[in-house]
């Protein structure tokens, strides 16, 4: 929902001469890719009070040929009159654009490179990753445009391309703390990909049992609680999670359960 519709859902009232719309954003790709990576250990790095630390660096490259692509932003809305009412004879208002590629009507190709470095010292691991440190992509296809009361868009040939440094950053850290009874693993990550997010959490291990808790900020405050059991050949986990509801923006709860088997 657009901001006007969000406000109406909260208050239960409509305003005069206001457009209330639902916005649909879509993004999808399909193709064939070939990836290759290389990592190596560098000479140990002396750190005061921590001793010698192991240092690793790595890179990953990917080349792809695109078969299908979809990118769209379309809103469908209704306009209220001066009395704050909807006219049943008034057609919906369509706004937005879409771009698509399908086999036989365009294609895509591109390359990209990722970089990473890891430092290990006395049971603590810190890693920094840069995804799409350098990349190029180009898609050719069909462009659709809506701007008015007709649901039929105008179409034309178009393309999408990008080149250069458009990175996503990921900083991670984890350390294992031995206790008199059991072991505590503490970890956290900070990243930027379209927006900034951060999380921190811990797992307490006692024999085959696992207890977990985490707190983070990713488009709002989030937290989670979990428990698990690790046995010979299988594992069972359950967690209580939170996320932001896409319609009204409130915090809602979810339950995640997983079963792992190994042979």
C-alpha cells in the first residue's frame, strides 16, 4: 500500500481528493552462470596481546548468460472525490513501468567479482566480504509503461545495464567462550545492501542440546529465541522469530522448525 492507504488502514478513515493505491514491485532473473573462486593463506599477522593471527584472502568471479528477466513497479489506485468517497463509475488509475526479457525477445550477459578477507586469532574469527566489488551486466528486452486509466500499457524496446563499483558489504565476527559447564558461541554481523542492518546472537551448547537468542535491526527491531538438539545423524531445531508485516508495518511473530538428516 502507498502511504495514503497505510494511513487509512490505521485510522479507518478516507480523505477527500486522495489517491489510494497498491504498489507492486517485482524482480526476477533466470540464466546460466559459471563461477570460479580462489583463496589462500597469507603470512601470519602478529597482534599485540593476542599473539600470531592467521590471515586468509579470497576472491570469486562469475560470468552469466541471461535467459529471462523481470523488473517492475506498478501501482493501481482509486481517487476519492471531494466528499471522501469512491465513485463506482471512476476507473482505476494505473501508474508505473515494467521491463522484461524472455527467450526469443532479448537476452542478458555480464560478469562480476567478489572479494573477502578472514582473520583468526585465539578462537575468534573476523571476516569482511565485498560482493559485487566490480561488475558489468546488460539486458535487452521490452519496456512497458502505464500512465492513466487504461490497464493496457505502451511498449517499446529497452535495455538495463550497469557497470562499475556497486558493492554490498558484510562484516562478521564470532568467538567461542569455554565455560565450566558447556560452551558459549557469540557472533554478530553488520552489513549494507540497499540499507544498513546488524545482528548479534549467542548459542549455548550443553552436550547435544542447543539454546539460542538473538537481537538485530533490519528494517525495524527484531529478536529471536531458539532451541535445538544434535544427535548422531540428525538435528532438530525450532525458533521463535519476528519480522515487520508488509501491509501495516506492525511487528509479527513466526515459528521456524527444521530437521536435518545425514548419511
